[in-house]
């Protein structure tokens, strides 16, 4: 079969064709609305989000976070500690034809142990959050479903964080957890700036032969964040520090900084009857100006 050709009038013929259209149809064409954002939905989202403090599901370092229509992240950048990148305050909401944009600032997360609550310090770092959308009767449901994946509730945090945070955050939220406390290697070590062996009978102490110092992050120092971070860990049979978990957190990225340093430590193994054994240890570091 030959190709089917479509004839489109041009020039005066095109004008004649338009002139032949019924007046009612011309009026409908002229008055047909251009696809535009739902202003009532935009106003609802502004009332709900502007001025609110939110926790994120994902902890990317980028200042622009992009999500598809299902609320799944499109960013490929590195992630950073959640106490640096997990909290934002929303200051502006704009609904456009193809995206919802939320603008605001990041907030530094620290811990108020006396009142058992998170505290937030506003940072100068701006953040843009873009969520893909499309106009239509289902837009409100679609956006709310996507935003539920962009933002998290406080109770969601334990499941979103690295393993070494989970037991602590579960307990901080007032829930039962014994994962960190229940570990029972052959012996224990006391709390100090580095482990001090308080060993079981017959266990000869190991020695720290390689140590890295935690980095006092400038953003935490500038914000005046000071205090203790306490960890529990296991010194393995090979002298490496493993099974690290947080016992007391400070926030502002300093807990993760200490853990990154401790993971580089190396011990000569603890010995029981001449054989290497695992040792439970506590580690405490104070960050101060």
C-alpha cells in the first residue's frame, strides 16, 4: 500500500477553512484553558508546609533534591550524616505545570538528653526540593503520596539510619531495644577516650597500635556544638573495632565522625589462654571548642 498523505491547508486556504468553522467552535477554541497548576492545591500545600520543619527520607549533600512523580530520589550524589542533612525548614512552595518546588534551609540536628527531644539549629545552607507532577484530577493524591516518600516522621528514623544509629534512636524515642546492650563478648573495657581494659580473669590486654582522631566538623564548631559522644563496640580477634553502636549521641555529624575514626583503629589482639578473643569496649570522646 502506498503512504497515506495528509493535506493541511496553508495561506489563504487555511484562513478560509477557519472562517468556515462554526462560531460556537471558534469560541470554544479561543476560551479553552491552557493547562495550569491547581491554585487551590498550591494554597493547601502552602498552608501545610510553609513554616514547618521536616525530616527527609534521604540524606544527600546536594542543595537541590529531585524526585520523580512517585517520590523516588533522582539524585546520585554522596550522602552525609543525617544530623547534617536530614532536617529542613520549608519557607516557600510553588506548584508549576510539571513540578512542585519547595524551598527552605537545612537545619542541624542535635540531642537534648534532659528533655529527650531533638533540637534544630537553622543553617545558612539553602535547599530546593523538586517533585515531578502532572495536572489532572488525581494530582493531589499523587503529590501527597510522593511527599510521604520525600519526608519522614520521627518514628521512621531508626529504619532509615545506618546500623550503628538504630538501637540508640529506638531507645531515644522511648521504645524497647536491646541490640546494643545485649552483646556479651568474653570481657569488657571501661569508658575512656580510648578503651581501657577491665578484663576477665586470664585475659591479657591488647594494645592500641593504630589510632585516628575524630574530625571536629567546622559546621558543628561554628554552631557551638559541644559535648560527649559515647560508643559501645567489640574489639575483634584480629584487633579491629567492629559492631559499633551509639550509647550517647551529640549530633551535628560528630557521632559519625567519631565512628569513622574508630573504624581505623587497630589493636594487638586480647588473648585468653594464649588465644585471641573478642572484647567488648566503651569509647567516649568529648568535643569542645
